[in-house]
């Protein structure tokens, strides 16, 4: 009886430890799954664009939002461009720190339609690292990408003729007090981005 109770306790302890381990690993595993498959609008990453380009054209729209707490204006330099599949593209988003102090932001991103994420491949992006802007500073942030030529083999390609790349910037560091807007940028604070 004592041996059976010990075995039961060991099994329960092992199950509990496995559940805690899976819980801790779920976020990184889910992120990796999304990056590999493009699931839920997550884009893929690559070291470089493919050598060959296709002839099909896809329209890429750019969307930008910034959380009000960050104190930035943030928008795409161009609202949309037409690209050939496989063509390496360099696009820019412009961020302006409206506050009177240095702030740090981090960007999340996705593409829509969600199923197009598996074909949207980033080579370089400001979203891979945190961005620091001095008080009143304006910067153009690059994103280098291509649309995978395999998109034309997808039976739903007609639904992917227009892809929207969306970014949302949020504060990377939390402070007790929200950033104070400079008087020059106070009127711009209500514009969170381009929709």
C-alpha cells in the first residue's frame, strides 16, 4: 500500500512538472510555429530574397498604429505599392517622438488576409528590435521584404492580390507617469496612425 501511494505521488508530481514545463514553453513554441507557417498573419523571415521574380503583381498596403501611452506619431511613408512576387522591396515607416524625453518602443506586426502570412517574408525589419527615439526625434524605419513566388500556386491566390502589413508600436519600458507631450506635438497626439 505504501509503495502504491509512493508511485501515485511520483506520477502526479511528474504530470504536474510536465504541465508547468509545457506552460512555460507554450509562448515561444507558438511564436515559432506562427513564424514557420505564417499562421494567424505572422510573417516569415529570410536572410535574402529569392533570385527569381515572378510576373504576378500583388498590392501591399501599409498600416500603422501607436499606443497613445508611447507618445509617438507613426505612419507609413507610402500607403501602398504594387510589387511583383519575389521582388525585393524596401519600404519605410516614419516615427516621431512627440514627447519631451527619450522613449523606447517595440512593434508587433501581422498581415491580412491571415493566410497570406506564410507568403510574406521579411529580410530586415525595424520590428526585430526595440526602437529608441530622443525627445522630438523623427526617424524613417526600414522594412525589407518580398512576397514568396509560391503564392501564385495557392488556390486562394485571388484572395491574396492585396496584402496589408500592419504594425502597432507600444512602450517597451513602463513608467509610473505617462510621457509628457511637447507643445509642438501636442496636437498630433490624437492621430495614432493610418488605418
